[in-house]
């Protein structure tokens, strides 16, 4: 895995990988990336790409992933990643989330043989992700009336942002964290254990806050609010990757610099205290590359 605190670590989400694939200056951009960054790719992004319906586009995107992972790492999906975290936490008094190996070893080999990823597999993955996405949406749709009841019972003004929602529903926050921990725990645990794990495990803290940003967006946010967070199933689970990078790039900004997944991931970083992570739009990343290219040409 890319070492935390060494070379700057860059992660593209799926929308940014799609944008990168269409770059006319792709080879030069890759030279820029390899010079300045160590790349980490989310397993969820690879899975989304495998699910691409067009075989031609799928091969193109997997080739891009292959180039990105030539000197980089693919990170476990949320479930296996947190399973490893809990296992290490239970047995190691000096737990350090950054020391847990969450790299997916087989993915680079799979990508390098992308010709073998056929339409049947793509359809299967696409259907599975669709089912998970529908279940995710259903959870929040059914939860919305409960949020209305709880907030009405408190007889105070509705939260205006995700941070306010987290503050208002602290018991729900800790219950969510406890439920996630319980799925992987092998030993009995108490409230103090959960509080320590949340404090010490940045990926879990990012995920729990991601659930609350999604809850605000789908259940609480005023319809005409200026900031709309696009918080789908894949986006929410991908939040566990945020602590592992210095720069997280997305092309989904809802057409503006302060919306869509850009705002979603920025909000998670703020709530989870991930001060080392800069979430930026692809356009901003592209601008930095252009400045680098001009400097290279002047050498």
C-alpha cells in the first residue's frame, strides 16, 4: 500500500476516472500523476467500472485503472476493510488504523486481464449493485417519517446541516457505530470500547458520518436548500477510502463548485476531522496539471 506520510496520495472516484479516460492529454496527465502522487483506487470504483454496460467503454476504463494501479493500490470495500480493522483492534492494544493492510491483492491482475471480463459478468455486477442501491434508498425512504417524528418531538428548529443533525442525534450516531462494530466483533464490547474505536479508526468514523450526511440529504434537508449532497449507495460506502488519501478527486459537482458528491465528501471530511484530506473537483485537479505542464515546457 501507499505509505501514509510519504508521497502524496491521490484517489479518483468513478466519475473522475471516467473523465480521465476521455482526456486527449491522457499520457501527459499520467506522467504528471506518476511524478507527484501515489494512486489508490477504491474497490467500489473498480466494481462500478466492471458493471459498465458497453464492452468497449468497460475495457477503456479498466485500462485506465490498470495504468493508475501500476504503482498504486486498490483498497478493500467497506465490509472487509472494517472487518480487518475490528480484528486488529480486538487483539492489538496499540491499534493504528493506518498500519492495517487493506490492499486488494488480486485486483491489479484482474484488471490487466480485462478482456476476460465479459458482458455476463458486467450484467451480474450491475444487477447486484442495483439491488444494493434500491435497498439503500428504501432504508432512508422508510426512515424519513421517523426523523420527522423525532425532530417534531424535540420541538426545536430542524437541523440546517449534517453537523447539526449529528449533534441532535448523538444516541443514534453511537448506535450506528455500535451496529457496524458488532457485525465483525469476536469479543464482547461495551460503550467505552465503541467510543475508543470510533475515535481511533478514521475509516469507521468517515463511514458513520457518511450515513448521517446521507440521512440529512434524503430525510431532513429542505427541498430548496442551496447545497444538495448526492449520496448514493456506492458513494457512501466509498467514504472509508477518504482517510487513506491526501487528495480525493470527483467529477460529480452538480454543475457547480459546491454541490453533488464534491460537497458530500467535503462534508464527511469536515465531520470526521480528516484535516489531511483535500476533496476537489476534477476541473480543479486539471487546472493544477495545466500549470505543471506549462512549467515543464519552460524548463
